């Protein structure tokens, strides 16, 4: 009996892991990280016992709405709150979060609907990632205190500067080096009057998350939601994710551009060279682009 219970427990755990993995895959396909919304499209058909065309259309629409909300709940569950926790995992850990997430899904709005050529019906529903009645407000808790951005980590900054291929100024980061990819600030003083930060993670397999962290190569976090005004995080999120510079408008007209050396925590945490991280902190001290969450990750 004990052995049977252990086998059943193991099967249950495997089933839960497979379900969580599938939810994450579905979320990756249905979350728009540029528009910061989660969408789902449900389909419905009228039952054979519908009395007339009008009732058939109404019943098909109702079935489509039910299907859309069911799919939306799956997609929401697979969204990563941080690099190690999905919404489903957070809901399991907290009944309060579970209740909030359920309310967020129920509050999804219909953004499109149509009758199909075969007499069925399609409905698309949507919930915001950030803002009023958003997923962020359901799963991201207000920190007890706002932590200051960390001090710089001691390291000599390089002096070589070359134009960055997509705009701005940067030096290419050698694949075997922890040196800077950003133009250096002389004597630790801000010089750029930068409007935002772009972290180039292309080719590394970056995983979008709602609450990202940026670390330096010494392992010190330099950017996280505890460094920020909570209401601002809920309102607009901590960063946007783009495929190229054309989608990086959040960082403003004069962004500081750095390349990530690598990713940590299952691909969700970009790691900068110590020199680049120092430069980010120096420039933020002058123009506060991190405080304003003007951050973009290229993936």
C-alpha cells in the first residue's frame, strides 16, 4: 500500500509538472509582451436543439465566451512572475493570490467577436498585464520598504569606444571577457544624459518575466522591483521586451545600450559586466531612468 501511494504521488507530481510546462508554452504563444496583454480566442457552436437562428447564434456565442475564458485561465497560469515562479505556482502558494488571479480572469474584456462561416462563433478576450485590474496587481505584492539602488562595484572602466551597430555608443563585449560594452564615464561621472536603458540579450534565449532582475557579473542585483515605486511598477511594469531597436521606444530618444554577458535563473535574469552595471548606476543617478522604469530588453 505504501509503495502504491508513493507511485501515485510520483505520477501526480509528474502530471502537475507537465501541466505547468504546457501552460508556460501556451502563455509564451499568447502573451503580447510589447502591448503587455494576454489574449485568448474561444470557439463555440450551437447545439442541435436550438429553436431558431437567433437562439443558435446566442448559444454559440455563450459557448465561445466560456471557451475563451477557460483558455485565458491557462495562459495566465503560465506567465512568469519572475524567472522562477509562474502565476500558477504563486497561486498554489497563496490563496489570496489565487483569488485575485481568478478575479482578474473573470474581469477580462471582450475585444473581438464574430460569427464564422459554418455558423459557429468566435470570441477574443483580453486581460492587461499592468495597470488597473491587471495581472500584476494580483500577483506582485507591495514591498515593506523601497530599497535604494546599490553602490557601484569596484572595477576599472575601459576607455575604448566604438559605434554600436543599432545606434548609440558602445564597445563590443569580448565573448571571454567581463569587460564593458558601454561607453565609459570618466572618473565615475555621468556624461550621457540618458533617457533609458536597453539591455541587448539577443541570441541568449531571454525569457520575458513580469518582475525582471538585472545583475552584475559579481552576482549583485542592480535592478529589481524592490528598488522601485510599487504603484509605478503596477501601472506600467518594470520593462518592455522587443525584438529590435524599432520596438525600444520605452527607453526614450537617447538610451544607454549595453550587452548582456549571459542569462541566469532559467533565462530570465540578464547579467552585465561589472563595468556596464556601474555605468548604468552612474547614469541613473543623474537622470533616474531606472526609477522611471524606462528599461527595454532586446531578445
